[in-house]
């Protein structure tokens, strides 16, 4: 028997569900600037595996945050961009960046 889905009890939890994880917020951040191809994103996100990037992109597309456009060319050209819903996260990410700049000295650095 399938478990009922947990209902979201807090608006912050809704936001975190969309941007949580090490890479999703960064993918959105880079797409705020431009439409990017897979390899461009992969180069920008140093340390991410192609498999993980593919998974993150699929989840963001499923949630309506990014758009995947396949151009009818040989070889196919695939571009990723933000949807209006994804673009609405811009002030959230910019605020997170400002907070990080202001308080990075108070948060212990992680190793490994």
C-alpha cells in the first residue's frame, strides 16, 4: 500500500523542496544569466558528474523551473533556460548570495 504524500506545512519547505541539494540552486543561478547547453553547465559546475547533472536538470524540468529545448539539428543541440516560474526564484537566490557574502566568516568551512 502506497504511503500518502506528506503535505507541505511551511512555504519555506516548498522552496527548499525545489532548490535543495548541492547543485540545483547553482544551476538556476547560472541560468539567470543566459541560456546554456549541458556542457556549458557542466563546465561551470566544477565537481558535478554528468549523471548527477542530468538528474538535477530532469528534476528542475519536472518541477517547471527550467525548460529543455531540443533543436532539430544533427547532432541535436539541447539548451536549458528558466521558465517564468524559475525566473521568479531570482530574488531568493540573490538574497541567499548576499547573506553568504555577509556571514561567510561566521560559518565554519566544510571539508570533504
